[in-house]
């Protein structure tokens, strides 16, 4: 139940912020935080439940992707200017490298397990 609770709490926080500051346009980039809410719920599930290592890794992966997407969309919508004009492109490149490296690490771990078993 921690994943749905984190999603509802996160969207509630977004709606509270938008209502408090009348910043309804912010939804154009704040939606990218929803996968991060799922990631936080997955991390909590790992901490309080079973399969801790898998849940922590999966949750952290979702939080990283959500953060990068938030930074990209906030910069494109000109609400965040710390990255400069090339920031979204650089973040997309780093996100691609992150995904490739994670895939290579997982495939290497999978091959090592098959060799030992076979």
C-alpha cells in the first residue's frame, strides 16, 4: 500500500502547491514527478517488506529517471534556468548513458549467473 499512498500524497502535494500559488501552468512539467512518487513507494516497500535489494534498486532507478525528466521539462518550459540552453540535451545524453550502463551491468550479472549454473 505504500506505492498508492506515495502517488496520492505526491499528487496532493502538487495540487496544494498549484492551488496555494495559483500556478496551474506548472502541471506542464510537474507530472514528471509521478514516476518518482512510484519510486519512493517502491523504496518504502523494500524497506518495510520483502525483496529489499530489488525494490531499492528499482525505486532508485525510477527516482533518478523522474528527476532527470523533471529537470528537462522544467528547463524546456523555461521555469528552471540553472541548466542553460543546452541543459535538456545534456541531461538526455546522461540519461541515455545511465540506461545503457545499467543494461550492461545487468547483462553481465545475468551471464555470470548462467555460466556458474551451467
